[in-house]
C-alpha cells in the first residue's frame, strides 16, 4: 500500500507543477531581461556609492592616518548588503532607486 501512496503523491506533485500559473520555468529572454535590470541597478548604485566611499577613504587616511591601501580595502564594499549577527543581513544602500525597484519588481512578478 505504501508504494501506491507514494505514486499517488508523486502524481499529485507533478500535476501541481504542470498547472499553469503555479510553477513555470524562466525563458532565456526573461532571464536575460532580469539580469540586465539587475546590472543596471548595480551600475546606478555604484555611481551613487563611489563618491561616498571615496570620501570615507579620504577621511580614514587623513583623520586616522592609516595607509591608503588599508582604507581603500575597508571602504571598497561600503554600502553593500552585509551579514550581521544571527545570520541576518543588513540591506545595502540605494536599492530604493527606480532602476533597482524595477529590477526587484520584475523578479517578484516572476515569482508569483
């Protein structure tokens, strides 16, 4: 009787996955479009973050009298999403820019 239940269960899963709207594979053009939206988001974010990173690097060198290489290394990823205590993440800056919102919404539409 157990093998019959397993077969029925697997058929139910297969039917569910093949139902329209419940699960579907991304097409190559959809994947490329979402990747391009993500890329544009990151380019726009980088333009906003670059001067802030440079400012912090200069302040580090000037005020803390640390080697430039150390300061550049420390602030190279400043503003990006990062891990914090408890396995959580702190969201990076500027993901609220229109280009990033569009990228996020495109992926959310796909997930529905």
